């Protein structure tokens, strides 16, 4: 639409050439994505003809010139019956047809997904060689339970132990036969057990027994109607995970320390500078007082008290007059001071203007002060400076106290690990700690629910979640944009949304954002543990959930936390 100064594109400097170059750049990046994928990626027609295959796909299939060939001819084990299942799925739906292919010792799980128009089939492969090798190894070990270094048990569908190897007896005790697995394994209950019996795949279950951590793989065999359980001591891995979480905490702490140091430096420097200047201001004030006492005319104490009150009031209330008007007033006062034989009028005038004095009031003071006018005005400007510097010191000290208080609340120093937590207070304290990173170009919009209740939680660990989410949002926006923070109550949960208007997360990356060590940041700028740690804190420690949706201009992380102790921190 045309405006008074041309089109919107012309006003913002956007040209058709710029748009074409931007679109070409987007197309180039999209074209490069498949080649960057470490797993096989392909695009097929609905007849199975290969239109595109990335390098990983060509390596696995063992041919560079596979374009135009039929997928059923080149993919090991792929059949037309399975292809019919692919075509039977609804276009654009989440229905995925899986096919496992093995070649030269490499096992790939291919996922087939139809495009929205149904004309294309997208194929994504994942290397499951290690997983299949592990499953084969587990099956091999099941044939020799007593040789297995980990616990091996065989049970009835009701969970009664029929067989236990030496490792299992060492973990649970010798008298195992006939006992119930729900009684032996910490955390196992009847509901979980029934889910395992009904599952078609191997179901893992973690349990801490004594001072050791175990993972038990449960596989129900419908043919024999028996449950086979294989255990592995993962204490070392768990210790490593705890160490990694500690590493992420230290990385977060480093971010906080840098931010807090920056935030404290400004008021501390201002306070120190004001304190140094206050010493000289007091000296000038004392010298002015001595000048008043040596004057022939001694001013009335009521006049001095009135002037001091005026100086005190204006020292804490900045002048609201504009620059031009201020200049005119200063020039007028400077001329009057010179005409009335007051030295250094150019130095006194700005302070007198700040205090709201004009020529009329100076005339009134001159009538009452006589030859004491000059020393009184000097004393007044010195008193104003003393009050102003004292106010600056007070402001700086208050800011330092605010930051320290926020930091103490952020870390929940001196409080129990689990307590009743005000989520709004935790988010606000986090924003104070991150202020140095947020204040340049980032606007934070809080949309808090008025009736949000306190929850039972690990307060300091939840604050680590808010830190990670907010820090990632700022980085994603390039330090400029808007962050919306929303809260609400839904049933027995509270919901916290943190949304930014950055470029968004690529759709192929979204499923991996909570994976440990996965990061899209440049090398050295991210550990890949922030979101993984946040996910663990929310889901494992608080029995909540965290999810993400993203599109260009809108990335939203949603955290749900139970309110009461029943599902809260544990």
C-alpha cells in the first residue's frame, strides 16, 4: 500500500534484489541440509523412484548413481508390500512406516513419511548398528545366565522369580526364588509391571539398590509366557551424568557471575566516585560556612534553613526543564551575579538553576542578606552538591543491596532444598541476575497470572531452568527482540511459557534440543547440556514436563509443574 513517502519496502530500504538474494540464500541452505545430515536422507516419488539421496544414503547403498532407480531394488530387504503400507498412510500425517536394512555390517532404520500432497515420500535413516549389536549381545548373554556379570532373572507374568543367576543373588540376596519382583526392585509397582508385560519391546527400568545404580531390561516372551530381566550396573555412568550436570551448573554459574559482576560494578563505581567527591564537597561547604561567619551582615538562620531544605529537595529530584530553557536561565543568572559583584557566577549559575532559583528570588535574597549574599550562594551550591552526592551514594547502595538480595533469593541460600516456591519471584530474580545481558535491545514482557499458587519445588534448580531458557532466548535473537513470559494455572499444574521472536529452530533440530551435548551454537559458546539439564530438573526432580514448538519469529518453551507435594519435588 502506498503511503505519503512511497511503499513500505522503499521506506525500510528493502529492494526486490534483496528479497531475491535472501530467497536464494534460504533455498541454498535448505538444499545443503540433507548433505549435512549424518544419516541417510532421500526423496522418492510415489512409484518408489529415487529423486534425491544424500552422501550418507549413497554410501550405505553402495552406489553414487542411484538417482532414477527404484527404492525396492536398491534398499536391502525393502518390499513392495511394505511400500504399499507407505502409500496407504495419509499424506502429511504423522504416520511413519519403518524398515530395517542391513548391509556390510551396518544396520539402518529407515523412516518413510509421505508429503502433504502425497506425491513424494521422504526417507530418513538412523544408524542402529550399535543398538542391534547390543540386543544380540544381550540375547547371547541370556543363554549363559551364570556367566553374565550382571543380574539375570526369569519370572512368571505375575512377577514371581523362577530363576536368578549369581549376580542377581549377590544384589538381592540368596533367597530369591518365589519372591515378587515388585517387592525386590525399588520403585517397581504393579502398574509399571503390567505395562512391561504388555509391551512389545524391551522395557528399561532404573533402580538404585544400596549405593549402586542399575538399569534392568525387561522382555516378555509371549511364546513361553515368561519375563526375562537383565540388569547392568550403571553407577559409573550415573556418576558421570551427575558430574556433567555439575559442569552445566558451573557453566551457568559462570554466566551469572559475569552478569552480577557487571551489574555490581556500575553502582559500586558510582558510589565510590560520589564518596570521593563528597570529601571535597564537605571541604567546600565548610569553607563557605566560614565565609558567611566572617561577613559583616549575619544572615538569618531561618533563611539558611529554608535554602538548605530547598537544596535537599532538589538534590533528589532531577530538573525537568529543557536544554534550551536551562541555557537561557543560566545565562540570565550569570549576568545578574556579575552585576551584583558575585564572583564565579558561571560556576554558581547551573546549580542555582537546578534548585529552581530565578532572578526574582535572587533579588529577594540580596535584600535580606546584604554583603553575605556571595558567601551564602557559595554555601548553597556546596550544600546542594553534598545532598546530591549523598543521594547518589544512597541510590548506589540500594542497587547493590537489590542485586545481592536477588542473588540470595535466586540461590535460596540458607533455605531447605525443597520449599514452597513463588515461581514469579524466581523468574524475576533470574531477570535481575541477567539484567546486563537483557538491557541492550531486549524487551521482556511479563504476563503473569494473578492467582498462580506457590508450589513445592527445588527453588534454586528451577531458577537454573529459567536461566537456561532465558539465556538461550537472548542468544537465539542475537541480543535484540522481545521475550514474552506467561504463567497460568491448569488443573493441578502451573504452566510457564517463555517465548522469543527470534529466527526459530529448524524443524529437524527440534526433536533433539533436549539431547545431552547437542547444541546449535558455535564451538566454544555452548556445552549442549543446558536444555538437557533443564529437562532433567523439570521431568525427573519435579515430575513435570517441558516441550518446545518453533517457527520463524516464534519459539516457545512450555514448562508444566505440579502444584502439590504428591507430584512435586522428590
